[in-house]
């Protein structure tokens, strides 16, 4: 039973205001002593344009790190990287038991074993449809259709009511492999009484309903059958249904399947262990590709998002050790380009076309469907569950705003537009934002995890934009120079419009600046550094129009 001081709160730390880095807290109890569960612990991807040198981005979980003595458990809705990708890195900071289905645990373990010094995570298997009680929470895994096996919504029961956290889902009567989003299950939750629906917003701007995975499978089978030579298909490695449909189509055409890419290998291994690829011929390894007849092979590749180190990018640049494509071959992008990856994908497409390879994408053929609900599917979810409160989740600000309007149009009495770091009290009383707590991003920078506020990334952006000039100056005790300054630069043009060498102009301005300082000033290393820095930046800006980073080292001898 709940006491008068007990509150049920929702606190997203990732995934609201962005697509990726999903991490959502639910808390129950009095303000000074709440117990918590965390739903998902995902990552996002860096980009060279905005985050040079950063491959992965994690949610900042400092709030729950400080409260980890009250963290009862971590619940994983499904095994996509934007829901599990931060777990291995962040788990030592939380040290709470993790609950996930067999497939998700398999991928987490394979990933952990592939990383040096990765911690042993406390993983606990839970079956779709199973319930588990932890403190004031009872969590039920409710199977849903999505683009990866064993996806689940969470029905979170508390003394103050039932919250449905949908995770990623869609309605697909013929998903080819995996679960259905059951009208009966969600209607039953609605009949029980849903206090709040925290729901996927990814495709809220799209009308109608999503095509079925089975439709894609039929079309891929035709494209494979009609291909005159080799077929290479790139798709999200986690889409086991897609991999299976490609393999079945290949078998019907007498083609063998070659799987290429480490991420694809990991998923295939786990899918086999879980029985999702039963009855198919064994997949072949990459080194067999060149020995198979051109009309008897289908390669399934990583690299659908233009990742420079993935298999398809290396093939497009003719740099793959085992695979090459040539005129008359067919490449199918059985994927959707994630916003931000268009340029990288376009580079690969153009390179393949220049080699005479036919490229097919979702612009012209039904070769991919999303795993997220369009407006027609969202309307059905609201009809089934009939929540008192709606909180749009899993989306950028546009998606969340559109979803909020959509939920109001469905007749939901209370709609809360939350974002990362906003604590929403769901009960007792009306839903409202009651606090704002630390939330942000952490960067995986090489082997380190750093705070987004650190200087390294902004400095790299500056270096990429305007380069750097370095100057080393040796000064004797009496203020005399102990030799000519050493000047070097990186990232600057060689010459001005007038043909003057920029490095020579910099050397001259450094000498003039030092000559203009008194011997007393020269004995002040900090004063020398500041004067030379200002002079260099001003001179380069004068002749180039940009101010470089500048590093001046003064050595007293």
C-alpha cells in the first residue's frame, strides 16, 4: 500500500529530444527515499562533423549513479544498440541486476567478450510475457513486433497505478519472424486501467500504417531471383527476420549466403543459438565469396549507414581482402539511411555505380520497412490502452511535439512534454513536471569516457576549422633571446593571395613582437606567451581571414 508521501515519478535521462541513448527511470516512494528501476541503457553515435574523434555517445547517468543504492534493477526492452549499447560501459557505475530476454543477453555477452577488460555484468534472463516483482514495482514483459527478435513493452505496475512503457514497436500482422503486437494484450492493459503511456514517437510524422516485413521478404526474393550476377545486400545486422528472409530466398534460387562483417557474425551466432535460423543451410565465410559462381551467391553485409570501416565501404573502395564487385552485380540497401548519414551512404552508392554495379535502395523498391509505428498504428495503441496520461518518448523535439498534439487529438486527458532531465510526477494528483535534474552526454573518446563539457572536442573542432600555429621561444635570464624562435603550423594554407609564405609572415611577426618587448617583459614567460599568441592570431587573421589555435612555449635558459 502507498503512504501519503509516496509518489510515482518518471525521469528520462536519454532518448527524449534525440533518437538514441534511451535510458528512462521510474521512481516510487517519498521524495527523500525513492526506489528506482532503469529501463534501457543505450548509446548514440558520434560524427566527425560535430564530434571529431568520438565514435560513441552515452547518456549521463550521474543522478542514478548517486542513487544506485536505491536502484533495484535495469530492464532491457530489446537488443538494439540505442537501448543496450551503453550498458557494458556504464554498469560498473550502477551495479544493479540486469533483466533481459535470452537474445538480448546473448548479444550483450558476445559484445562484452569482444571488448578488453569489459566487466562481468549481472545478467538475468526473463521470458517475453513474464512478470517480476522488485520492491514497489511489478514489471511485465509484453511482446511487441519490431525489427529485432524478442522486443517487449514494459507494463510497470505500482501502488499508484499502471504505466505502459512501449519501447520500440509497430503493428505487423506478418512480421516474418518474432512477436506480434497483440491487440488482446494491450486491450487487457487498457481494461485494467493505464495511468500513463510512455510511447515511441519515431514515425509520428508519417500517416497510415507501416508495410509488413513479409512484404519486404517477397520483394527481396524477386530481386534476388532476377539478378543476373552477384547480389550483395546490406542491412542492419540486428534484423534477424531480414537475414532469414534473404537466406530463404537465396536457397530457393540455388544461391549460397556469405555473411560479412563482425557485427553480422555476432548477431548470426546468437540468432542460431536462439533457434531463429533453424532449417537454413550453413552460411559461408567471406573467403569463399570469390570462388562461388557469380550467379550462385548472395552476400549479406554490414555498412548500410556508410560506416567507413564496415564491409560495404571497403568493398566500394576496392579495399576488402575477400570481396570485390564488378559490372553487372547488384547491391541492395535493405535499410533506411539514418539522418546524418546521408553523405557517407551517398559516397558509397556513387562509388559502386561508377564501377558499373547496380544499386537498389528504398527510394525505388520496397526493400526496407521501419520497426516503428506510423500515425495509424499509434491511434490503435491509444484506442487499446486508453491512458490518462501520455508522455511522448523516443524522438527528436519535432517528433515529441507532433506526438503531444496527436495524443491530445486522441482524447488523452493529460499530455506531458518531457525531455531528458525533467522529472514528471505521475501520481498522486495530476501529472506535472516537478524537478529538473542533471542529464547530458558522455563521450567514448578512445579508451576513455569523458564529459561533454570537457575541452577536448571543442578544441578539435577549432583545430579542424582553423589549424594550429606553434612557437617555441628560448629566453636567457637577462631577457635576451637564446636563438631564433622555432615556428611550425598545421592546417594553414601555404601562401596568401599575394603569394607570400604564411609561415614566413608568422616568423616575422613573432620576431617583431619580441623586439618590441622590454628585457624586463621578456623575463615574464606568461607575458611573452600572451603577446606572441595575440600577434600570431592577428596576423594570420589579417592574411587568411581565420584565427588559428596558437600554442606558444617559452623556455627560460
